[in-house]
């Protein structure tokens, strides 16, 4: 539970005030564990201690969930549920979804994000069945994160904007509370 609380605090701090708080992030992590079970892993980047071990401060974290593209185990969550269609996955495909990717503001631009993405990719290659692709969403106005992902080989997916009632309502609500940045889907095909 300590690791979850620490990662929730770092995530809330990295996304900034007004975006999320540690309690709601922690609640989301607990729900992911509950509903995804062994298909979910939380990866943590930690500062090396004086002996060279990794028991220092949490520098960043990301979570990876293995998901079937379609069928009963497929994600029902809005943006994640649309990933298989956007990437042209088949009914037999699986994909890894990265979320909660963050680096403590005081440790950015030091390679922590790159190491976290490498750890996500390494973990995804060991999943059974091996996913065809790793996907993630990023706020379309988060230029630093987009540059990080592109530098690590992720590519943008051009998605047509969904204009259903839910999509219109989400955009309207987001603009009222100061959010509403368009989510950009990015992906990287996994090589065995």
C-alpha cells in the first residue's frame, strides 16, 4: 500500500494542482487492481540510495494493463475502448495500455521518463499473450510529453473526433471545469 500511496502522490504532483489529488489517484489505482488483477502492473522509478540500491525516493511511475482488443475482457472505458478500432486491431489481438505516466517535476529532463517507457515496453514483451502494440493517450497540448513519446518511437494516431452524445457532453463539461484538452492517441508496435 505504501508504493500505491507514494505513486499516487507523485502522480498528483506531476499533473499539477486542480488536475487531480492524491486521494482520487489512489482510488483509481485501487480500482485498476481490483478490475484488472494480474493484467495490471504499477512500475515505479526510484532514486538510487547511497549503496546503489533502488530504495530511494519515487521519481516517477506508470501503469501498464494488458487488454484484449475485443470481447468480454475488453476495456469499457471511453478513450481506451476506442483504441483497438483506431489501431485496426483484430478480434484476436491484445494490446498493452500505459496510463498514469508521470515524472516528479523536480526530476524531469533527466531520463526518468525514457527509463519508465523502456520498463513498460520490457514488461509488455513478457506479458502472455504478448500484446501487438503499446498504446497511450496524452493531452494534445502537453508538448514535452509528446516529444518524449515520439523520441522513444511512439507515433501519433489520427483519430476522427467522436461526435456522439457522450463525446459532446464530455467536451462541454471539460471546458466548464477548465479541462477539455483533446487526448492524443499514440502507439508503438511491439517487436518480439
